[in-house]
C-alpha cells in the first residue's frame, strides 16, 4: 500500500522483550476516502492482522448484525404509542410460528396465517391507491430506525397526489412473497412492503422497499420492483420516499410493475446526490445527459 497515500505507520518499541503497538495515524486523504463508504478500506494492519480498533469495530458490527436478525419487534416499545395510534397499526403474523421457524422455513414467511388474513380484511379498507405493509424481515433494527419517518413521508406524498392511503399494518416473520397475499385480500393499486434487509457488517439498519402493481398469487420477483439500502449512509428517507412515490406513479400509469418498469435515472441522480459524501474540493455530480 503506497506510503504517500495512506501515511499509516505502526511504531514498535521493544522494552523488556515486550512489543507495544500504537494505533495507525490516518492522513486526511485516507480519512476523506473512508468517509465515502462504510466498507472497511484502508484500515491499516498490525503485522498480519487488523489493528485493534478495526478488529473491535468488526466484532461490534458482527454482533449488531446477529442481534438485528434475532430481535423481535414490539410496536409500543419500538414505534411508540403515539405513532401506533396515529396510524392505527395492528400486527399480524405469517405462517411461521416463531423466529427459529421463520429462519429455517422461508416459505412459511411468504404467506399470512388464517387469523392474519381475517384481521387484515377486517381492519383495512380494500381498493386503496397505495397500501403500505411493514415487515420485520431479517432486520428488526432497520424497521425500528427507518420506518417511522418513511411512513410519514409516504402518507403525505400520497395525499398530495390525491391518492387514497390504505391503513398500514405490521407483519411479523415476514418475507417478500407476502405481497401476493396482501394483493389478493385488499386489491390495492400499488403495494409497498417496507422490510428489514439481511444485515451486513457495514450496517444492520438497512431497509428495502419492495413494490408491486396489483400483486396476486403466483407473482414472482419479475413482477416486483425494489428500492434498497434505505439507511443513513445509503438512501436517506426523504430520497427513498420520493423514489417510491415516483415509481408508484409510473406503475399506476403503465398498470404494471417489475422488469418492464424502470426508475428515471435523472430523477434518481438528483434524489441521491445530496446524500452522497464528496472528497474535499470535488465538484458536485452532474445529471446524466438527457
């Protein structure tokens, strides 16, 4: 690794057969590069291993990922009683009876249980323009952090467009395929599933928005669209909401979803440019030619 780029050094002092290792000194250039990504780049080394700080961060992030997968949602504790009351949130469950079964049997997480189907029909109006569903997925932490602000933005955006906004609800032990059951039961124009992504070592708080136009039994990922990496260092809530609403509008216009429906690249660039960190002195990114 070039010394002029990294300016990382480790000072060894041998006293009484003891080697003491100081933490690497990071140059401003390296710090700027690392600020652009949560990936572990240019962290230096201590012999053939990570420096102590990098190793501890790695173990901390691995523990956070495990916690996110195994954590259980509690609506009142995680969202607050005010938000639950404001959106009249209810919780239903898929055919997976426990977190362990959910992790071992993905197929059970794609279908609502019988009690859930009855409750959804009773609680939610049918035929809405935009129906939001919240699923714990593989990261309850992502749902807790990202959903409150995103839900508010989506409801506001739907009202500004003159759309009816369905009563949102939470699905425990949820997989993406539950979209089909929601479409069968409520027959909305567009369904948005906000679901926790499988956590990595960069973040355990990343949310995905899976979307489908009039989903039905038998639909696959080919009939769905995805906006992923919704988190602080990825796609922020404001940009995610604009992308979701713009994509929903395109689905309603074309009356379809999936591989034939694409996001507008210029709009995508504009929505995300403000959230992308830049090197000092770098020019702001320009939109692609029209």
